[in-house]
């Protein structure tokens, strides 16, 4: 890192990792997510230290293969989209969009995901499910036997419901659009300096939010909270049971919000820091 970049990181550090707790929430979702994510914190966005722990990378795709994958008749063809990132990547590929348009129903369980799809003219059906696992249970009951389900998604999904749907002879056609790379950086995408890491470990107190096992693994590898004060100084807020299991041995306190959505994760973190303010 050259002298200019190092100075930039240290300038950010004086505000981001302040012993006076000007910031008390660590948000670990990717850089590409932050534009939307920050709106969930509203006027409290200044309290959030954004430490992206993952990077989303698009994968090359043979569009002719995608176009040829929808072999079922329109009446028996369905689509599902299980994350906002999957929706964003899907809309960048005309063949994906064309295949989804041919579906009799496009299912999703996230309001943000539904909004992204609908903004492109794709009539997403919002299912009342708190997680991908619940969405899979819904599809198991909803889809007719022998249906064809088109699923554009990331390399790592929160829950793979393919084995469950095979019980009803449903053909699940997963098309992987992007991969998740474990890569922790500062909020501007620059590498963290050793001084930054040390100061955060020594001074930060509050909540760290994990929206996926991948972001948790990346953070744990970088800061190893089990071996320093962060074990007690940070409350881990995990989006679901799988992510909670990933961090449970590394923090004294782990909390899971009622709904497995990033918006609910942000709301739960804000509720906790506001509660701590009142109590102190």
C-alpha cells in the first residue's frame, strides 16, 4: 500500500474506530449491497461501520444454454429468485430475463427482491416465508408434480431445496450467475492496515451483523474474536440459524432476528444499540 492510500485509511480510521463509540454497528455485506442497505439505517447510518467481508463476482454464462433449459411447457414452467443479488445479476442477462418471462409464476420471499424483479416488468409473486428453507417448503406443497423450476442464483445459496423438490418429481434448473469471494476490505474497498485491525480490536464495542455464513467466515478469519476482547465487546447478529451456528463459538452473545432478511437484521441491530443507550 502506498503512502497516499495508507493515509486515507488512517483518516477513515480516526472516525470509524472511535473509543467514544461514534460508531457501534459493524455491517459486513458487500460493497455492491451498501447503496440499498444504508437506507435501512435511516438517520442512524452514521453509526454504521461498513466492513465488506465478501465480494460478488459475475460468472461467464452461455446464454444459449440458458435459453435451451426451459424445456417444460409454459403451464408447467416456474421460476424462483431467492436473493436481491441474484435478481440484480439476472437482469443483466437477457436470456435469463426471457426465460423468467416464460414462467407461469415467478416466486420470491424477499420484498426487495420482488421490487427489483417488478421494476423490470417481471411479475414476482411474494411468498410469506421468513427464509429460503421456508420458501422451499412452500414450493414443495405449491408446485405440481413434474413441474420445471428455473432458479438463477449465486454459487452459494442459503438453502438448496433441490433434494426436497425431487420428491415431487420437480426438475430444478439452477443457473449460477455469480460467486462469493471471501475478501474483507475497508468501506471504500481498500485493504485494511494492521493499525486499523489493531485499533478495531482494542476499541470497538457494539454489534456486528452477518447476513451469510460467508461474511461470518471472512470476519472470523480476519479478527479471530474468540482470542481477543471482541468475544465480549461485540454482540453477533446473525440472519438465520445457519449463520448463527457459524459464529456461536466465537462470540459470547449471538442473536437472530425474527425474519431472515437483511432489512430485519439492520432493524434488530438498531433496536439493540438503542436499548443499550437507554440502559447505560
